[in-house]
C-alpha cells in the first residue's frame, strides 16, 4: 500500500526529471549563447545538472524497488 509520502515521490520524481531534461535540452540548443558568455556559470549546466539527473534516476530506481523488499546492491 502506498502512503502519502510515497505517492508524492512517485508523482513528482518523473515530472521533475522530465523538467530537468527539458531545461538541459533547451539550454544546449534553445538559447544559442555565444561561447564563453556564461563565464563561471558554465559549471552549472555542465557539471551540476547531469548530477541532478543522475540522482533523480537513482531515486526513481529505489522507489520502484522499494515495493518488492530490500534493495540489493548491484
């Protein structure tokens, strides 16, 4: 049985991951900034955003496995 917290996680994680992918795609191809115009902020889309997406994928995997019992390390 899914309680309220699990429902919120199941409903929000795919939506936020889709939003993160859309923002990443739009940042790469939609804005068309000249190279070097971001300065030090270039670190955000190149290093932090992929890590955020990775944590979303890991959380969703853990959520899907939590139904069947303990999570086994792979």
